[in-house]
């Protein structure tokens, strides 16, 4: 039996509106304390237009152990520590969405290994993912090393449903490093 004291509460009242133009959700917000929260707002128009925003503020990754805990503690003693913040926006039409994801993880530690800070920026438009991901390993204020992954990945979201992926599209992805210790990935 798993018991936990992990509690999320609604921060304020939210509204769901269904009318002749579509469905909208306003001020859906849940969180813990005053600093850790998720806010979602959005609208789907019956014409197919979509618009939505999700904001995640200072979510403690260590709290995930409540969801993966076994009788003997966190699975394989793989402690996860860090803090995640993100902003996700969705716009456009249901058949041609524009998606933007900005995600930052501060002070990530996994299996007692400090990975440092990570930032991920993903943008999707016109069947193309633009990727800009960074891992900054900060051993000291003067000694920072990084791993950067940048590029474009062609992907048609409709292929999720059809199962067909265009093999002719070329992926343009670059990996750049500056003194980054690849051994950080050893515990994975």
C-alpha cells in the first residue's frame, strides 16, 4: 500500500464555457504552497481554431518519487532532484497547429550525479520541429561546460494517426559541446 502526503489543490475557481462558438477553459490552476503551480487556459472553436497556454512554475522533481515509489523506497534508489518550470502555447488550427514549448530544469540531480541546468525549446509549425536544447554542467562559477543540440526535425503530426512517416525528409540536427563530461550520462 502506497501512502503519500502529496496534495494538489485548486488555487482559484475555474470556468468551463460551452457556447455556439466552441469550448473554453479559463483559470484552471492547481498547486502546492504558493510557489509550485500549474495554470491552464484555452479555447477550441468549432471551426477548428485552437488556442491554449500552460504554465508550470517551480515543480519539484523530487516529488515524482511519490508516483514511482515501491515498498522498498524509490525504485532502484534513483533519486531525482531538481526544479522544473515551463510555458507551453498552442495556437493555429487543429489541422495545422503551432506549438511552442519552453522548459527549464534547474539543478538536476539523478542517481547522485549533478547534471546542472537544462533548457529545452521546441517549436512546431508547418510540419517541422525546431529544437534548441542545452545542458549546462556548472562545476563552479568559473568552470561551466555545456552540451547543445540544435536543429530541425520534419514531422507531420497526422502521421501519429496514420502510422506513416515520410522517410525522404532530412533531419538537420547539430550537437555542440564545450568541455562537457559525457561521463555524466553513465548513470543513465
